[in-house]
C-alpha cells in the first residue's frame, strides 16, 4: 500500500498560481529528496496520484518541498508562462562534479562537462507525457518523474531562471 503523504497535491488555486489555472496540479515530494542528485518520488504513490488527477489537469509540477514557498510558486509561474512545446520543462544547474567514463572498474577517460547539467526542482511535465511514462509501473521504488518521461522518448526542455526562457532540449 502506498502512502498518500509521500506526494502531497496542491491545486493551482491553493498556491495562488497565476499561470495555468485549473489545468495545473503541483506535487510536493516528501520522500527520497536526499537519496540522490535529483528529486525522487515514491513510484507507487506517483502511480496512484496520476490515476487520481482530475480530467481538467493537463500539467503537473513537482517540487522538492513539503509546502512550496512564495519563491518556488513564483518560479513555477515563470516556467508555466514559457512552457510551450516539449513534454517537460525543468530547472537545471551546470554540472560541477568531475565526470569519468568507466569500463567495469577502470576509468577510460574524463568527460567534458561543459554541456552537462543536473535537473533541479521544480519540474513541470505535461500530463499526457507523464501518463505515457507511467503506463508500465517502474521497477524502482523511487523515481524521478522527468527521467521517466525522458526514458519514454519525451522532449525535456531546460528553463533558465536568469533569462526566464526555455533554452535547448535535453536529448
């Protein structure tokens, strides 16, 4: 049985979102946040929440906060204002960790990280893309919603809070 408390829903009106109206549902991810470099949601609860979404909701946002604060809500509004095309729009930061290509236990070479980014919260995803990604239950107990969409061939766009635009896609 999945816990409804691991993925807390916030209708757009409850948060005071300006963009998107009743078409948007925000989920506060309450578990697994620190288990890895990106936000992780409890897969059984995510499946349940997707199945329970009202029919008018066509955009789902995920935040790694139990209750989004004003700055996070403003960031979601900024993202919704430019969310056109693509299956997901995500915040990102440049990768700063050293990256290596390995073969077994042997380091083959260093990887140029100038074009690598790490996905950060919030993540804004089209419901249709998330539904496609969730048609088969994930094998893992904790999943990143955007990674599921990408694994199904979804187009993930990057949002730059500095330019407030959607730059190129991950691909």
